[in-house]
């Protein structure tokens, strides 16, 4: 008679089914296959040559020899159970935090859109109560070069008053194409592969070929654990396993849980940039009384978002106009992204994730 191997777990049966499964060590003492005398019912050649242990409950694997130990000392399966049934892992050591780059934004590409809307008023200030207005606007797509569109001749009257007494000019507008994101600072040693962590414990289940029946119909024949250096608790135990975490049956009460490996979904969020803010520009807007932009009537530096209204000589002609860009400040964008995303999850045999 020999005692069954000690499963070595704390209460309940052990997990592993290869990963996220349960392995359970035999509870009661079991006989080394010494068959009783059943006469002609069981020929001698069909007597269990291993050990007769309790049959597995419905849904559990057949009993197998299970080795649990350090990942650097996994043995080969013993000769009486040469087939690797599954391997599982435990005691996961998480890796160092995933390193991600710092994000930045290139300055935005920006242009200053010259004012198209120019308007003369028969009053001052511009647009007084019921003051007639006369368009001196530029055509769409104007680039600011000298142009005579919508000229107002000298002495024109509006409701009996000179049409030109003040001149309103639309504010210029900054047009931005946005910012391009970039990596400002890469993590140290970017060429080194990121580790996904490691398991300190490996479980290997070994099975044999088909075995003869045991005399007791409630028992099943399974390979006996090796003796000597391969004996428990450092060596092989007799266990059953089940996919997923399960409560152990009474006949195999010592519980262990093992996993198939890990799924590493860690990465870095892509870098991006917000819309530009703080952009501004200024232009020099000039009006002339002649057709060649040589006889200046009014000139003013106008800043984005601040339209201009100024007096001009009453009744003067507005013949031509021009605009030149004085300055452009494209503003700035704020970077976002670059933070770690994803996680490392332990996998059960069915591929389901288990939180760390």
C-alpha cells in the first residue's frame, strides 16, 4: 500500500487545466494496483499496473500525474506517463510599466486672410443712425494687390450728403491648417523589446496510454507517481483538472489554479494635437483716390478680430486699395496622447482573461 501524493495546495483542488483550470490531488490513500482474485472475470494481463484512484467527476479530466515547480526545473514526463497532457503557469510577476514617448506639436501652418469688405459711410462714426453706406469691397480671392473694384467717384452724394465721410474696413482673419503631432522624447532603449512579465511556477500534467480497469467500478487505473527524487512533494502528484476556476470535488480536495499564459495588449495612445489657439495677424490697409494706388487717402494697421473705422476727407474719391500683411502669429496647439493603454491579462485555457 502507498499513500497518494500530497497535492501541496492550501484547501480545495488545484487549477491548471493548462491555464485557468483546476487540478485536484487525490484525497484518500490508494492501493498500488494489486488486483483481488476475480477468477476468470479479469485476466492477469489486464490488471492495473499503476494505481487505482477515485474516478473523476463529470466534466473533469481523467486523473494524470501533475508536476508543480520552478520554471527552470521542469522535468520530462516519466516513462509510465509519457504524454504531456497540458502545461499551466502560476505566480505571475508583472513587468515594469510600459514606456511611452512624450508628444509635442509642430507650430501650425497659418496665413492671414486680407479683408474683403470695405464700406464708405455718409456719416461719422461709421454706420451712424440711418447713415447710407456705399460698398468699396474687393472681390473674393483678392490677394491685397492694388485693385480698383467698386471705386467711389469724388463728390458722390447719398440722400443729399457726401457718401464718403468715413471708411470701415473688415478685420483680417487667421486661417490655420492645424498642427502636426510628433514624438518629442522617445523612451529610453526604444529598441529593446518590452517584457510581458513571467510566471515563476510551471505545472505539467502527464498521462499514459489506456489502462486496464480496476476491480472497484468506482476507481480508475492511472499511472503511479514515480518514486525516489521524482516522488511528491517535489515530484508528481495525482490530479484531475477542469477548464476555468472550479470548486474541487471531495475526492480531490487540494486546489491549484494555473493559467495558459498572458495576453499583452499594452501600447501607447497615438499623439495628437488640439486646434490652434492664440493665433492673430495684422495688415496695413490703404485707400487711394487715384487708379494706381499712389494718392493716399487713408492707411491703417488692422489686427485680426478688430475691424477699423476711420475718417476720410469728406467727399473724396475712393479709387483703389491695397493690403499688405504685417505679421502673422500662428498660435499654438496642445499635444495629447502618448499615455500607456491596454493591459496584461492572464489567460485561461479557453482564452478568457483573468484580471491581474
